[in-house]
C-alpha cells in the first residue's frame, strides 16, 4: 500500500504548494500541516508500526520498521495512537482557519500568536489523551493471561515476544481521559463549523457580497469533505474494535481486514484532496490531457470583485 500512497502523498504536497490559487492562499499552510500529519498516520499503519492486532483486546504486534530498529512495541503503539488523535486536531485547525476568515464574525482568535498557543495546547493534549493506556499495569504475563480468557485460541503471532498487551479491559482512567479528549475535540469542531455556517447563512452585511459568501461556503465544504471522507477508513475499524470488545468477538481475519482498511486512510485522504478541491482537480486533469497552459492562480479571479477591505476571504 505504501508503494502507492507515498508517491501520491508527495505529489499532493507539490500540488498544494504549486497550485493553490490566490483566493485560497490563507488555507495553504493549514492544509500542508494537515497533510504532513495525514501522511505520518498513513506511514504508521503501513511502514513504521504496521500493527497486527488482536481485537477484542487492546493488543498488537508491530511488524514495521520500528520493530526492525528495536523500538519497543509499547512506544510504537503509542505513536500510532497519537497520530490518530492529531488528525482530529488538524480537522479543528482547518475549521478554525475558515472561521478566522469570516469578517462577519466578531468572536474569533484575535491574532497569530494566540492561535499558535491555542493549537500548541491542542497538540500537547493529543499526546496526553492516550497516556493512561501506558500508565496502567505493565506486567505483560498477567495481561496476556487476562486476554487469553477472552480469546482462548489466538493466532500464533500472539505468542511473539514483541506482542504488547496494553489493558485488561474496563480501566476507568482510560475511559475518562479518552471521553474527555473526544468532548474537547468534537466541541471545538462543532463550535468553529457551526459558528461559521451560521454567519455565512443568516448574518447580513452590506460590505460582504453574496458571491463572496458563496465562495466561502465552497471553501468550507472542501474542508469538511476532505477531512470526513478519509475518516471513514478509521471509523470502520474503530467501530469494529468496540463491537469486538463489547461482545468478546475474536476473528483474526476481520482484525487483519480492519488494519488493511485503516491503511487505506492515506489513499482516501490524498484522493479526496486532489479530487474534491476544484483547482487541484483541474490541475490533475490538465496533466492527463497535457494542457500546459493551466493557471490555477486565476481560478475564481472574476468572482465578487471586492467593494471594501472587509470582504471575506479575499487575499491580497
């Protein structure tokens, strides 16, 4: 999978840097940051950790580069889970970027310094949400015995010395911190998206044309689709793991399929970025059709000529 997704990710980096039109210029840096972490998550699943999981238990065997380098399985698992948590922070960052470009909104993060601190805190929290997984009992013999009561006949890989079992199950500290992290992240996403949608649809201002609002709605829809569609690749296996945990369901074939599906996140992410965002899609089509005169910087150039400096989302 990495043989396909890594070149595609590199090409997507180039497209974001080279093709982003002037009217989307303020989205470029957040999109690059999001794509860096998306690529990192993809590499965690396919290259770095390449986990062989044992649902319904919180257990797995890393088969990737980290294992070959002698990095402990525990920290390979930690970095993979952090990569997933950071993806949710990226979603919030992109929504806040759209929120900050709407001049109709008066309640915003006031400046870049505050914004940097705000997201630095969010990124630090992403590293802390899943720490309870690694602060609980670390007696692997005891943890393996507990898990064998749930899956009495695991595949032979379970007995590999590098297999790591994180939890017995039903640890309250894990539930509390994970729920708290989910509430914080989802709460921010709902605030920035809801506040933006409300002002674009219901707040009137003579200095902001309907055409400009329409363009901002288009940019917001790009962000939402770009981030939510690839999340399906994560949501499916996560829901399956929750089902397996609740009913003590063990099927190694399904476990392997769920990890393969998670590994497709990078493919979904880059494909969505290149297809959903019109300038990028047109650029890819121009390459296919060998149209060397394509100029993305002029896209939307005729839309809503600014009537004042307070128009929304117009970059100088």
